[in-house]
């Protein structure tokens, strides 16, 4: 039940992030895509670490996307660094998301040394809290010397037909919609480009996090879903202009949506 509540909270947070930062039009395509993919991956519901780390990455993204407002920059950077550090406690490869944090600082702020130092303060705060917890319950720093996660490329769990189908579908969405979005970023209004780049870099980073995970259960597919949902919504809602291609474009996107819905229903029933 707690994991379900965490997923719902993550879904609502993602919806807030999308609307607050105008990442898509006034629609729910992003939330729909995110929900339908979650339905297709039942292993997510038995993996609290991946759910927890993804939730904190979404919270971090919320703060990073709001940097462009140039208000309370120090607080937002600190919050984001704390969220990423906590996600790293759940799932060590989430530390890669600090790349997204620093790129966001470079794109959205007037570069100052203190902005680059603040993330280390967030990391230190989480380290102190974690160590304090272990001092009370165990023996202090021993947790720090425990073996950390390694990478594994054993994809045996993907031999299941449902998981294989979902992973192929996610891969196609990433290649097609991510590629289209990447190609069209230069044509976006200047004020929208930094957010668009941040989402694309987040997608690439979360793909790396999922790929480098130490155990492949298919639950790691949750990581790239939140940036992929936004990219997919951008693709679905985008108009190609007028002319003969417009009807084909409309029906192609309708087909993609219904295909995603159909696969989700079939896998849910099976």
C-alpha cells in the first residue's frame, strides 16, 4: 500500500511539474503515457528502492526546472542536491543526476562560484543525517564501507514476453520521439529551450542509470519514464502544420496512443 501511495504521489508531482513549467500544452498526455507504462511493468510494485529514488529524482527535477525564474536560486540548488543525494542512498547510480543539476546551473543562472559549491553542502547534509542514523542504530561509519552497487548486464528478466514487449515499446518511444524532440529544440522559443534541453539530458541520464543498475528486474525501466512521458507528450501534441501530411500525422499519433493503451490493457489482464 505504501508503494502504491508513493507512486501516486510521484504521478501527482510529475503532473504539477509539467503544468507549473508549461512543459506540455494544456493536456494530460504526459501523465497518460507515464501511467500506461507503469501498468505494463508489474515488477515496479515490488521494488521500493527504485520507486523511492525515482520519486526523489522527480522532486529534484521540479527544483531544477524552476531555476529559470531566477528566484531563490541558492535554495532551489540546495533542495535539488539533497533530493538527488537521497535518491543516491536508495539507488547509488542516481548520483549521475548531479550532471543534470550542474548543467541546469550553467544554463539557467549567472554563473557564480557559490552556486557550484552549494550541491556539496546538500550532499554533506544527507551524509551527516545518514551517519547519525547509523550511529544511533549501529556503529557509525560502517555503512559507508559496505560494498556499493556494481553494474550488471544480465537481462534474463527480459525474456518474459510482456516485459520484452514493454521494453521494446519504451525503446521505440525513446528513439523516435526523443530524436524528433532533439531535432526540434533549436526551433523552440529561447525561453523554452533550457527546459527542453534539461528534459532531454534527464532522459539520457536516467537511461544510463537504468542500464548500469546492478540487478536487472525490469523495474529499473521506471527511471526514464518521467522524462520520456514529457517528451512523448510534446511529440503527440505537436502540430506539423497544414497540408496533405496533416491527416496522416494525426492518425499516426492516434494509433500510437491506442497501441499503448491496448498493450497496457492486455498485459494487465494477463
